C-alpha cells in the first residue's frame, strides 16, 4: 500500500478589497476565520501538515 504525505495550503492575505483584516474577524464570538479554517481542515482530513501562505508576519504568528 502506498502512503502519501497530505498537505493543506491556505492562502491568507491581510489586505482585502471589502473587509479589512478579514482573516482576524471572529466567527460566533469564538474563532477567527483563519483559526476556524485550520481546525476544519484538521478535522476533515488526515493531514501531515498545514501551510499558511502569507505575506504578513501577523498572520504567520497567528497560524502557529
């Protein structure tokens, strides 16, 4: 049986045309959009790693 490494790639930009700092907006008063997406991916798939692709140091620190 062949085993594969499974990687999820999340593109996350700080700038947005309509909603400023959208990835840091809270959903239901609990998680930010970014943290919820990471949790959903980990629950949905057997992932070996999650990579957040960003130009922002703030997003990168949050993703850790």
